[in-house]
């Protein structure tokens, strides 16, 4: 490894330098901690971190350079709920592909107050388990014994990694509150790191450069601390909650050797794309097209015209039908084009780089786009390592189409949800084009529900529903519909429609691209309350939402719908002949922001017929935190309106 050899020259004489937290000692749990009844940060929490410390430093010998991470933590349990007791389990993930990471010195204790005395229970070695997760990762885990309400636990371990240039994120926020978190990293003075804060936690920081007298070498000591940190609470419509967890990211920017020569490692996004583009996979392997040329030639021969979108779709569908994704992400080939096509299986790069190669062979302007998936965080600085996936980009008549053949239900510009993570790097090696591009925002997904309904005198509503969905609505429908039997799908659908009884169900165009249509008849009994000679009817029936998806009092991260959407409902309802309409809800129109969203509710009556039209349009897929309260109120008003009743009175 060139980077490793270079830095070895700089720090070969460096020995371990560590800075320990001064106010925490393993196995010294006080009675006050054991007697504590609740968290002062959040009195409702069932568990709390009393102290968490991460200490990172370099360990250098004549044959190796490792980065050492020591972790110390103390956790208090206030409740016996399973979701609280799960914090008694520690999981340590290790990268083992090539040079292996390892964990050692595991020490863990649980403490309980028994008859006024502190009882210590030590974790036994037999309670530590190792598990292979994949060819690249292993997991070491253990669960502390004798955990109950009131317990305090202490944990310590040391992790060793040969990937010394890759410093793990310093996390300063967890899913439970934390009284105090500290972190320290000691590096050679000639290592310059870019430090990038994330989240909204107030983190105190100091930097000290001092001589290590044993070596005559200077070291930088970065110290961080935070106190009284609230839990990070997930909520609906978040791209990836980890993007907003309080923490510090590190990137090695440059090093200086003993002669004062500076070597830079930070790159622009163009440099990142170029680095990937000049790799063997993107320069040579992607050109090995012999194995599929006959099949693509046949598609070309059957096409009405070359370079048409219809031919491109044929090639895209050919890749989806003949190559199966093995659920492994990746930006580089695992198998290569030949083996992937022969075995009809591969990782994301095997499939989507093969797709790009097929399109290029057919004469199309196609390029790979290397991205970070939503579960892999949004890269905040130019980096090769944090990119973990690749999709295809196709240009036809100045129109851009994004493609992902790993999912058989994806379409042109309808990607799997995991792909939408702001931007990616285009790697067009043949044309020497390497740059960061914004991922095209999905087109608006539309939902149209046409409902006929007849209310009987005994309060039962019977009728038919015709629902049409397109774009990501139809994509998500196909994902769910084809993942289970129709019987199970309908059972779930009845549950989502407030247990309405569904009959005569059929679906149109489920097997093809484009909009999908569901048609079914139904019986529903929960929309009506009868009191004396009056019927109180909720005309929005089983479409009513029970609660607002936005519950937090304040939100420090955006609302991410992924795509804009337009939901429309038209309900035509006939009332019993011996009843008349006494009152109807007032119409309402709500505007969210200047052009962010709109809600409209209009109900009208004419003799024995009632017509309700409800429209919900979200023109923007992403709502910023400063607009959260307005969005929350917008949905509150919507839900309140849809629960209003029509009053019918029996004719005497």
C-alpha cells in the first residue's frame, strides 16, 4: 500500500500516545449511580449513558502501523422494557477482508444494589461471541448478565485496525440520552486532518500540540467533550437518521515527511471520479463485451431504429431479466462482465457496469454514476471510500435517464429508494469526463382513487374502488404485491383500509412498466354512527389517517419524502332514500409555504347524492427544519378535516 509505506517513513519512531479520561475509572460504580431513579435529561427514558469515552491513538512498530481505539462506557437502566435492556448488548464490527481488524481486552461488569450492598457480576469469556457476517465483515458481541431496573454496567474494549488513515467517526449522540461524552485522538504533528462536525450537538473542542519527551517528537491531541446530550429520535420521512447524529468526521488531508515535503490526500470530486475511472474495472474490464454481443445484436436487429429510447429500454429490460442482484453493494466488479453474464448473478457493480457496457456497445451515450446509498450516509467531502454503489446514466437527445438494473421493478428514472442520496460522481472514462452531478429528482408520483359508495339504512357502505398509481407509487406497489401471495397482500390491504372487506379484486398492468391499476369492491361498517333519527357519516371512510406522522415538538433535520406526490380522491356516495342531508362540512383549502404543498377538501350534496373531492399535493420532496412546524400544523389541519362528519336526518 503506497500510502502506508509513505507514512511509515514519517512515524516509524512514534510510540503509543494516549490520553485517558480523568473522571472515569472502570469498576468504580457509586451507590448514588445505582440509586438514581430517572434521567435528568429525559425522565421518560428507560436507559441512559452516564459516561462514554473514545480514545484513539497510533501504535507503530518497525513492521506495522495500526490505529488503536479504546472505548469505555457506563450505562444506567431505569426500566425493564426489552427496548431498554437491549443496551446491555455490545456489538463490535470488524473488517476482515485482507488485513484484519481485531478486538481485545474486553472487560465488562454489571452492578446491582442488593440489600444496600453493591454486587458486581463479571462478564465471562464464554459469553463473548464471534460471528462471520460476510466475506468482508465479522461481529464480536456480548450481553451483560443480571440486567434489570436499576442496574449499571461498565464496558471496556480495545479495537486495532491496520487502516490507520481511516479514522472512525466520533459519535456524540446515541438513541438514548448521555450525561457526558468525551473523545480524544492523538496524531503525529505532521498529520493534518480535516474535521467535519455533523448534527446539532454542542461539542467543545481543544487542540494541544506537545512534545513526547520519550521520542523527541511532537503530537497533536484533539480533545472533544459534550454534556447532557438528548437522544436522537428517529421519525417518519428521514433520508438516513445517521446523517444527523451529532459527531465529528475525520479525513486525512496531508502529511509532511522528515524533510518537510508535503503530500496531499484530499481531492476534489473530479479527482475522486478520475481515480475510479482509471481503475481497471472502469477502464478495461467494462470493455470486455464479447460474451453478450450476440444477444445485444439481436435486440438491435429487432429494433425499429437505433439510438431510440425503445431500444435502450429493451437493453435495460434484458439486463434486469438476465442478471440477478445478490444483494451485495459495491462500486467495483466482484465477478467481472464475463462471469456475471455466465452465472447471471453479481453485485451492484457487476450488474450496472454490465448494463452500461451493453448500452455503449449498442451505440448509446452511457456512463456509470458512483454513489453512496441512503443507508451509507451522504458524503460530506470528496472521498472514494465512502462511495459504495454504482448506477447507470443514459443520454438520449439531451434527455438524461438514470437506470438501476439490480431491481426488476425499477424503470427509466424510477430508481430503488436506496439510490436517492443527493448526488454522485460521473465516470465517463472514454470521453475523459469526471465530475460530481446532482441525481435527478424523481418525477411526481400520482395516486388517483375513484370511489363509488352506497350507504344502507343499517349503516353499511358498499361500493367499488378504482386506484391508479404511477412512478414510485407503482414501483412500491409492485415491490409489495409480488413479494407475497395475493391472499397475504389483500389481508394487509384490508388492514390498511380500516378492516374493510375486499371482494372481486383485480390488478391491471402489474407485469409491465408504467401506471398500475387496482379495482375491487368493498363493504365497510365503521364510517357511520346512528343516534336516534340521525346518521353521522365520515365520508372519507377508510382513507382517514388516525394520527399525524410528524410528532416531534421540534426537528433538527429535514423531512424527506424522496419524491413529490399528488394524491387525489373522488368519492360519490348515495344515501338511503328515507334520509336527507342536514349538514355538510365546510370546504377547505390549505397552502403550505409559497409553493411547497396544497390540500383541498370540497364536499357537496345534491338530493340523495354526496360528492367528496380531496386533493393533497406536495410539490417539494424535501422540507427544511425551519418549515417543520408549518408542515406539522398542515397535516394536523388535514387530519382534523378528514374526520369531520356529514349529518343525515331520517325523513318523517
